[in-house]
C-alpha cells in the first residue's frame, strides 16, 4: 500500500490565500442607479435611460421616483412607455424663466414616477426619457432618485458623488459637454456624434447601446478575476507537485506478492 504523504502547511497556505484573494476581488461590483449614456451636449435635446438595478435577493422593486434638478428646469421632458409600468409627471412653476420652441412654459416637470410594474431580484430595468433643452450654464444635471421595494424598503440615491470617494448611494449624474459642431440647439440622441432626429419625440429604437457599458465593464472585470483565480489555482497545484517530488523525499514502492 502507498503511504499517505503529508504536505507542509507552509506550502499550501500561500496558494490557498492567493486563490481566495482573487476570487474575492472577482466578485460583482455594487450596482447603482445611473443615467445612460452619462454625457450629453449642452444646449441640445438628449435621450437618456435611467438604469435601475434590483440589488435585493428576495424583494422586487415596485416604484422608481426621479427628481429633476430644481435649479435647472427643462422645457421638454418626454417618457417612453414601459410595458407593465405607469408613469406620472409632476409639474411645478419654474424658479427661473425657461425658453422653448413654444414660448415660456408656466410649469415644468419636477418629478417622474414609474409604478405598477416590478423589477425582479437581481434584474434591472431601463426607463427612457427625452430631456431638453439642456442648459448651457452648468456642467452637470443631478437626478436624485428614490427606489421602493415590495417589502417596504426604500433606497434613496441622493448622495453627492462629486468628492474623491464614491458614496454608498450616489445620485445619478448627467455630465454636459460642449457641442462638437459649435452649435447648441440641435436635437441630439445624447451621444456626442449621434444623428439629429427630425423630432424631439422618443425614437422607437431600443435604448442607447452605450447603456450596456457599465454592465459590460462589470462582466469584463468578473471574467478577468476568474481567469486570475484559475491561474492562482494552477500555480498552487504546481507548487504542490514540486513539494511531492522534491529531492530527498522517498515513497516506498508497493511490496511484491510472495509465493
């Protein structure tokens, strides 16, 4: 019979620790409510999607409330229908005059509420909105968002993310960039080089493909972490092989049968 060989713990612990570390690093990053794409041109009309993930393991999201920045009222806010969801636009008198193609509106949208539908655990939903005319006197639009779950839990995505560290529940932010063509009043899709549609109404096409950027990044990070974990496991196995076959270690051969 073969004799059981004990491998010193000092040879196993480094490989085990390395594998555990990379597996932990490969875990999924925390998902936040975001605006996709994250940028749009100043002075134009942009189509964006509020991407809302459900981070709960058991309860569904049943309501999403998006508050528009009161300091920068918009003359145009148009939503795309989402199957299974009802949308409600709340309006208020703007704090400053707002220009539009139809004069100065006396009320502007201050809050968008989606309700009646569900976002299942560990899934996400996009809510498309056309916004315009985007301001030219600021570099960001902040959309504080409140997410309500079926079990009564409420998550408030309202924290300022302009600092060096990302808060636990940052508010979605749309960053505004200077128009590349030197203009500022054409209707854009939210992309810097997107085609100019004939109408600011939502297009029937799917949400902007760049909305997949954050998901693609997360999947890429997870795949990279998994590959690193496999490499660490292979390295540990090689170390174990060297330990078992190290010079000076003798393993008795199986005794022969006697007649």
